[in-house]
C-alpha cells in the first residue's frame, strides 16, 4: 500500500517505521521529556497514525502528517495530569544514562574551565552568579542579599554572565 504524494510515492511502511516515529518523538521531547515515557508515546503515536491513515484517503505530505500527529500526541501526553510513578516500576537502564567516555571527559573539562573562570570574576559578579545558579536564589533574594534594587540585581547577573561567557570563549578556543 502506498500513499499518493503527487508524483512521489512513499510506502506506508516507511511512515510506520518505529525508528522514524521514535526519532520524531525524541525530537519533540528533546527539551521537556524523559526517555522513560518515549516507548508509551511511540505506541500511542503509532495507533493515532494508523487511525488517521484509515480515515484520510489521500495524504499529500506524509512526513508532515506523521510529524503533526506525533507532536499532538506528545502535547496531549504532557497536558494530562498524571500520578507520579514509582521509581521501582521503571527499568534501571531508562533511569540512568551513562555518557560515552569522550563526552564525559569533555563535560568534566568544561566544568573545570567554568570553575576557573567563575573564580576569576570580580566579587559582586561572582557572588551574584553563585547565589543565583548554585544556591538557586531568586532574583528578589539576590537583591536583598547583595543590597541592590531588583533591576540592579538582574543587571549584575547579566554582566556576570557576559563576562563569564567572554572568559570561557578565550580559555576554550585559544
């Protein structure tokens, strides 16, 4: 069975390929989702695609069609209120992800460079960055601690991030 795409015949099997739908789901959940629920989303998306293909006689843009269905499936999943799952019910390989050695070493090196640059920042800028990112203080708490106005605290954070970014660029690319 094929889906007519005005001169471009695409087999139905290629749209229903698990790896294709999995990659679209991974793309859709890259920033907000957890790999733990991807398998459930994959199955739900496959069912929705099959139902839609049965309802619609002609699909002009099949990849966009599948992408839309997958995107809607992911949005619907995250909109629903869900009870928290017990960690015991989730397989261990989905809970822990181990980076390949090279990526892990690159990340450690980046953290080391970040620490060095953070220690080189002037006092108030370093304090603001540490309170905001490490101690997780709000901007209001930061303003009270540093005895600044709210807007001055935000500007101090901005300047600290800018200087940190410049220092990191110089250290990492020289």
